[in-house]
C-alpha cells in the first residue's frame, strides 16, 4: 500500500526522499523531507527524533505519518496528506507518538 501512495506523489525528488525514508527509517530522512517543504532547523536543536512511516487512508486521500521529534522539551508529530491536487505537511504538537513494528527479532529475514 505504501508504494501505491508514493506513486501519487508527482515530484520525483520528494517521492525518492519518502521511499528512502520508508525503507531505511533514517532519522535524517525526516529532516530532509521537512527541508523539502522549506522548514529549516538547527540539527543540534533536536533532543530526539522518532522515525516512522505509516499510511492511513482518509477517503479519498491518504495521510502518511512520518514520526516526530522533540525540541526544547516539546514533542512534535509530522504527517503528510497526499491527494491528487496537493501535498500538505502537518507539524503538530503531540503528547505521545505510537510507533509500531512487527513482533519479530530485528534483522529477521525469514519471509513466509
């Protein structure tokens, strides 16, 4: 499903940033995506970064939850709304962020 959503992103640079972030969960990938939308940060200001890539369908659009970060003891969540006409990056203050992963050993490549 995530790959299907990424095909709706028309800008190849942003699509590549999202795809790399989806596959690697690299914390700097979140910063790169926010930078693409014109958000500039001092990298040393981040106290924590929570990588996440989770797609939620909100008919007829999609929301990609991108994780969040903490700056000055305030937690922020980042998400991207994708529809055919526009992309909207949301930056919201948060009280908590849920990060899910499969219940299997990290690095387990046993695909069934």
